[in-house]
């Protein structure tokens, strides 16, 4: 394996660990609230095996201090959300625009 490939692989692994840590931190320490799906963006990735589609969901919610926030919820699993749908999320008070979907 080339040194460049090792660096890229290390970067990807570090990014995956960070995302997993961030998600776990929000789920453990976040404030739970209701959010409304306001926008859905389709993300199509083409490769040699064809195309894969994922969805980015934008949600709007009110924080505990009464502020309106919008956050991006990526990869909510296998459930496709609909615009206007109410979902449960958690967010961190110090970074309220970072939220994770809490499946109930």
C-alpha cells in the first residue's frame, strides 16, 4: 500500500471515529426536543457499481432557551422521512445547530 493511501485511510478512519463520538456525545448529553422536517435533499453518488441515493434532512426546532434552530440530520437509517414530519432529536446547548435523530 502506498504512503498516500495509508494517509487517506487514516484520515477516513479518524473522521469516522469523530462522527461516532460526536453522535454518542449528543445522544448522551443532549437535550431532547421535537423537530419538524423542513427540507429534504437527495444526494446521488455514482460509482462503478451504479448509483446510490442517500437523503439529507433539515429540521427546525426550538431550543430550551426559545431560539429557533435548523440542523442537518444525515443518514437517519433506513426510514425515509417526509417533509412536515415530526421527529424527536437531541442537541447540545453549546452547539444547538448540531443535532441527532432519536428513533422512538
